[in-house]
């Protein structure tokens, strides 16, 4: 990823606890594959190999969104299934498989790279 970092996903529960991955501008597809923009291959086979979920940072609106990917397993935000694209609030918990990720934004109300 060559963009400036826009935020992070931190593994707070499940395999890989304590690890983090960067989020960049635009669409960040999440999956276990090393070819994913956001690879979360920490040992949770319940996470789809590719495009389990998508976190998008919109630099014009300075907001983050999450949507379900193309895999069969669902993504959840704060215990609710992601059935349609929704705004992702700071410090939300994202459940993928048996892994809980905490969303930590850098860009947002108080900061932008522009």
C-alpha cells in the first residue's frame, strides 16, 4: 500500500491477538490471502480467503464505510450483521470469523492528509 495510512484494524480477540493492519484511501478488501489489500492471515480459517469484507475510506467526505464482501461468511459490526453498506464509527468492533478487530481511525473529524 502506497497511500498514507488512514487508520488501522487491531486484532483484539482470536488468532493474531495484538497484531494490526493498515487501512488506506479508497477500498480496502479484507481477507486471508496475501494478495488482499488488507491481509488478516493470522490463523482464522473462518475468514474468507478473499474479500470477506470491504472497509472504504472516502477522503472527500472524510468518513469510513464497511460493506459485506463476496464471501459466504458474514461480517458483523458491534454484533450486528453487515447486510448493506454502513458508516463505520471510530472504535467499532468488527467480527470476521472468530476474529474481533477494533477499528482505529487516523483520518476523520480532527485530521486529514489533505
